C-alpha cells in the first residue's frame, strides 16, 4: 500500500471505550502533549457529524430520526470510508492522527443490539488498521455516574453493559487496556507513556495496513 517513505509516516492512534469512559478528555490532552513535543498531529473523531452522512447519524443518535439497525450500522461505516483517503494522505505526509472512536465502536455497538458479529465487521475491512488502540476500561455503572448521560440513544446502562461484552471480543494485539476509573491525570500519564513507548518510535518503518 505505502511504497514510498514509510520512514516518516504518522501513527494512527485510536481511543475506544464506553460512553463517558473519558476518550475525548484524553484525546485532547494527548494532542497538546504531542504538539508540545513538536510532532505533526491532528485530532479526529467518529462519528464525524459534519458530513452529510454524519448529519444523518447525528439525527439518529439524538432520536430526531429512526433508522433500521443495519442501515445505521452501514452509515457509521460509510462515515469512516468517506474519510479514508484523507486519512491515508495525512499519515503518509507524516501527520499522526489521534482518533476518538473507530471501527471497534462500529462493531461493538451494533452487535450489542443483536446483529451478527461477522456481518458487523465486514464493512470495516479495508479501512486503515490502527498502530495502537487505547481502550479506556470502566464498569458501565461507574461510567453512568459521570456527569450523567446526556440523553443520546445509546446512553443507557443496560445497553452499555452489552457493549462492554462485545468490546471484549474485539481485543487484538494493537490494544492497550487502561483502568479508566483512575483520576484523569493518572490515566493521562499512562496514555503518554504508552504512546511514546509503543507508537512514536516503532510504527515508522511499518507499512500501513
Ligand atoms: N457509535 C459510534 C456507534 O454506534 N457506531 C460507531 O461506528 C461509532 C463511531 C456517539 C455514539 O455513537 C456510537 C457510540 C456512542 O454512543 P460520541 O459522540 O463519541 O459517540 O459520544 P461519546 O463517546 O459517548 O462521548 P462522551 O462524551 O459521552 O464520552 P467520552 O468522550 O468517553 O468521555 P469524556 O472525556 O467526554 O468524559 C465524560 C465525563 O467524565 C469526566 C469528564 O470530565 C466528563 O465530565 N471524566 C472523568 N471523571 C473522573 N475520572 C476520570 N478519569 C475522568 N475522565 C473523564
Ligand atoms: Na466523547
């Protein structure tokens, strides 16, 4: 896929976890940290609610529209596909991407509704594989206590329990699991260490996959 200049490509670092696990807080802090070290780095998130597909997703999540379970699954996936080429261009140009949710969310949330696991994975095949997935691990009960759920469609304890079970099935060698119940600063310290140790040095010669 890459061919040229693997030496200087950026890393793809994904954050995953239940709603309220602290992904957005940690992504923002990691961005500032890596910028401070002089890295070229951008923060992305999925769903990207700014595109036309993203607007359909947002309407669904806020219950302004109803969609069939498979239809919304494919929209979440399409929302990643519409960003794939830009993502590849950025990574090849040496920019590290910190991404708040990715394919793992797509599969965990849809399969938690009862959709077939393999069916859920299929449309994700061919998206760029992350160099590192930071999974912010928190019991659903604890997550629910944080600032209260905002009322979006999936922010319900019973459903989040199922999502947590599905996430467990998705763990692979790119995952680092962190205890997200610890104070924000402690988690942040661990994130920095993991990213420096496992990503900012080792990914560079590795082709994108
Ligand atoms: N979805 C998403 C799919 O179904 N399929 C897909 O393919 C994708 C991509 C939208 C929903 O869409 C689903 C998953 C979601 O249900 P979203 O817009 O990313 O996803 O919304 P959330 O991820 O739910 O964002 P949240 O804001 O709810 O959670 P975060 O980002 O995990 O948490 P964060 O950092 O905003 O923190 C939440 C609160 O906790 C505090 C923060 O200050 C904040 O108040 N906090 C801590 N408190 C104590 N200790 C800590 N260590 C803390 N860390 C954060
Ligand atoms: Na978030």
